[in-house]
């Protein structure tokens, strides 16, 4: 049985060019669709990534300091598959997931460890299996206590993915994804055999999400549409997200919220990003920050030093303050601050 002495401690002062802060990484039960999220690209990392450390936090414009709130460490095996994921939940809790594969590279098991600073530890595991029949593939996810979830994927005669159906432990459907080629897919969620969520996603030629259309009251005659659009910079990284007010079909949607992300690069790979939004009730005293250090097969990507990161945060924060007022969407009942 693992003890707290097995917990790995990572100090950012040594791994991120002097950014002060230290956190414990014990581990996290990662709940994503494991059959799909095992490649570096699934985590917005270069395809040949061997290891990556990602730190999240906020930058205070008033105090001009960075405060860490979270962290993740990714390790990939020689086949380019995720081998280990460590994640900080709070200053006192963290998780570690260990991924296992068969000779064909198929995910078969994930071991989860959860730990706390006071020495508390717990562990569990999930096993995975795949069954193929004609143009149908069934993925099964089985937890320690017997809970089994199923995902069934259907393909056409040309081996193009048509749909995925998701079932809970009672073999009741709770989600379905319908694919229209590679540029569009539709996600529906169910409860008591009724559609409770219905969203259409559209990608560009590079496979990047550019449009999301959410139906606020699925299956209702008076259902409204909520549009969100995404745009990218010349390096293919998300730059602007525009969230619109819901509207009746045929109406011209109006912008409700503006999300902006700016990046610090090492070559073509971003090593720090600052995100902010333009809303009347958003707090102008801080912005969200993500810092990365990435090791690939042939290079280490990172910011030059702590000063470079803090200078970048300060620069973006000043830009945010300068543009906040002019970039804000029209004020109305939805984005009025509470009094």
C-alpha cells in the first residue's frame, strides 16, 4: 500500500525558471473518455511530447504577482500515449493516474491514487475493453465496484464515423454524438428518454472549433439558439471567443460576452497564456494565467525566466484594462452587475 512518502513533490522554482511556488502531486481520477484522450494532441501539446508541466493561476494587476491555483504533469510513453497524469486539486489534495496499454496500444486500465498532505491516501482502478462487430465498435469502462459504462460507435460502408451512443450502468442512453463528416457534429444529452441538451459544433478545415450553436429548450417550439464563435491566431491557437445572447431562429444574435487569450511563445509553441473577458461584472483586478514547460523528443520549450513571464502578464493586464471599456458588449438586463 502506498504511503505519503511515495507522493512526488514538484517545486516550480526549479522546473519553471524561478516562478515561486511548490505543490504536491499525489493524483486525480481523470473522468474523460479515456479511449480518446491519450495522445499529446488531445491536451493541446505537440505530437512528440515526452513530458509537460502546466501551472494555472492568476495575475494580480494591483500587486503585480502570480498566484498558483493548480497544476498538472503529463508523461507520455515511447509510443506517444499518456502514461501518467498528476494533478493538483488544492494546496492539500492531488491525484495521480497511471495508464496501461496492451501490445496493440489499446488502453486497458487506469489506476487512480488520491492523496492529501495529512497522509490520507486512497486508490481505485478502471478497466477498458473493446468489442468489434461489423461496422460497430463497443467500448466498455468498468470500475472497481462493478459499474460499467458503454460507448457504441457506428461506421458507414466507407468506415467513416457516423455516431456514438453513450450508455450508463443500467444500459440507458444518456448522450449521443452525430457526425456529419469531419466538420460538424451534434451532441444530444438525455434524461428519462427526453433531450435535455442539444448542441451543434462546427470545425474549420484545420479541425478547429469555430462555431457552437446551443438550443436552450430542445424539442420545444419556442426554443432559442445560443451562438458561440471562436477565432484563432496565425499559429492556430484560440484567440477570441464570442458568446451571444440567445435568440429566436432567424434573428441576428448580439454579443453578450467576449473572451480573449494572448500568448507568450517559444518558437511556435506557447509557454504562457493570459485569458480575460469583457463583461460589466468581471473583476478588472486580475487575469487568468497558464504557464507550460514542455519536453519533446528534440527540444525543451519554456519561458526564458520568471521575469519574462511576469513581464508578459503585466503587459497583457495593461492591454486588458485599456481595452476593457471599449470592447464591452452593450449593457442590458443579462450583463448588468448585481446591485
